[in-house]
C-alpha cells in the first residue's frame, strides 16, 4: 500500500470516528471553522479568526496563541466538532492540547483541546509552509462582545417576525 493510501485511510478513519462521536451526542452538532497563521523561532505566536456554529447561529471568534519550541512559519485552516458546550459564553477561553496531535496527509493534523470550562474541540488542521513542532503551547479563542450582540439582534428580529 502506498503512503498516500495509508494517509488517506487515516484521514477517513478519523472523520468516521468524529462522526460516530457526534451521532452519540444525539444533539445538534456544534462546529468550528478557523484560519490564520503562525511564526516561530523558539517562541512564537498564532493569529487568526473563525466561526462557531451553535444552535443554528454563527459566532465570530479570534484566535491568539503561544507556541513554545516551534521553528518556521505557516498558515493554517481547520474545522471540527465542539463538545460539552452548554452556552456560547463557555466557548471563549484558553485551550490546551489533550495528548499529541496525529499528523495526517499533506501537513494536516488531528488535535483535541479543552478549555477551562470543560469545552472540548476535535479539530482537523491543515497547514501551509514550513513548521517543525518541538514543544507544546496553548491557544486562546475569544468571541468578542460584538459577536454576541449580533446574534442577539438576529434572535430579536426573528422573535418579532422580521
């Protein structure tokens, strides 16, 4: 079997397992999509933005973080499922990885991370550019007040029929 087929198989298996986990929840799926970039020489920074989809509403959020022990520069995109989120206010926070990430085809990796509110994100990330991961780090995902205000305005307009 070629390396490409093995990598594709790992990706399909990971997506299948994520689908099973979502089906077990029995609830409407909560998802995230994000993109951004990172630079590092020893200590570096991540930046970007994303969208949390929760109960049919979209909440924009910022991505900020710190990496330790990485070398390189890259851009990233990702999407995934969110678990243990009871209200959108619990999404914001500092996330740390649970175990190591699994690298898959073409610079992609599977990452599971959790914040201080117990919210867990299973994320499939794709990177572009050079990056050598040598250590750990955390990431801060933050929904600004303007994001909550926008959703409140939409809910209010829906409630008034308009």
